[in-house]
């Protein structure tokens, strides 16, 4: 099936040259589709092709957790959640950005949900020695997977991983990725320092960003969580600045948009297994403030975790 799809897309592109059809946008679309089919058909681990990719999310609950971050309401940008490794230890984490809501160098760890809710018995792990160190965090697109922090490296189009256990940092270049507020999440109001978004689901660790080559549209790359190498890349038609936030579930990219101060809506999905886009979703959910700094899905408890202008919210999801 994969071979047939790739061959067909290749023939379509060749026929455009043969028939002297040189519509630039049409050609770009054909090449983007060809790339996505190739990426989907590449050899990947068996557990990547999970059955859940066939089930698009159908509903998001009202908030089941609503809590102010443990530092201060003035820390309006950051991220939080639960370690996304399915068979890993229960760990909750919180990461607040400082230095103009741009940088960070610590992540606050909790060993139980009760400790997290009470903001007690935590440990602040140092990712870097200062906010301006080359291994410091830039932006709010942070995620924790198997006791390893994945994030945008300070001032570069690079992804860093910091293993809390070994204290080792790795980094890899993300070619062409827009940074320094070139392609942040916007829609109603641009959220500074959201050019690069790290996500994790039951399939992989993912990075979501945009490039000039893809006209500022969202690009999704799958990372090997150990080597940090990019193994697959898909290009969507969704303009990143038209989106409030994104998250990944079962290899499906979801995007949200602003409805009003107290409501958000999932309106778009892109399935990396099939390369298909869905533009007709309408999954509303509540929030307590207008701005979203981070939204991530956790496959362990199937919850969405939101950093909402200093407030920490969580939601149950349903397929």
C-alpha cells in the first residue's frame, strides 16, 4: 500500500513537468504530500503503528485540576505535567519561565500527586547553571519523558535533552526551524517564545515547529528519545501563527484556537500515520484565563495538561 501511494504521488509530480504545468503552489502541495507519504512509509518500530491512531479525540472534560503554580501568579509562562513514560515512576513536574517569560534553568519535581497539589516535598533540579547558559531552557515548549527533560536550547534552533538521573545533556540541530518569535503560536494574541514545542505520547517524543521552506506552516518531527536524532518529519498546511497551541495523541497532531477568555477549541488534526488532515473538529474546553503557554497530553492518565497564564489545569480526554 505504501509503495503504491508513493509511486502515485511521484507520477503526479512528474506529469506536471511533462504537461508543462508549473503552478508553484500546486507543485509544492504535491511535493509535500509525497514527503509525508514517504515519512509514513519509512521503517519504524512496530509499537509506533498503534491502533489508537484510528480514533480521533471526541471530547475534553471540564478541568479536573485547577491550581496556581507554586512560585507566583506573575510567572505567566511555563509548563507542567506528569512524566509521560507509561511504565515509569509517578512524577509530576512544574517549570516556570523567568527573565521576561523567556528562559529557565530549573524544573520542580514531585514524587506524588498529593505533594504536587500541596506544593510540598518537591526538589528543584538544575537543568543549567544559569538562565543564560547554553544549556538553559528557552520558551515554554518543555516536556518530561522517562525522567528526561526535552526543551528548546537557549537561543538556538536546537533541541536539548537533560537526563535528571545522569545529569547529562544532549543537543541536536533542528534545520530551518524558526526561532526568536519568528513563528510563535498566535491566533488571538501572539505568545512570545513558543516557536518550538516538545510533546510526548504513547508513540514517541515529538517536536512541533515551523520553517520558511514550509511557508510558516507547522512541521512535525519524531525524535529518538535516546539519541535525540530526528527520525521522521511531516509537513502540514496549517499556518503556525493561526494556532494557539498544539499537542500529540497516538501520533496525531491536534491544534487549538482561541474562542474567548474562558474557552478554547480543538479545531484541527493531522494524522502522521496516514498523512491526512482534519479541519472540521470542534472540541471546546474551558480555561481560567486567555493565554496558553503550554498544552501537552499524557498517555499514562490520558489527560491534557495546560499552563494557563500562571494557572495549572488538567483535563480528561475521550476518544
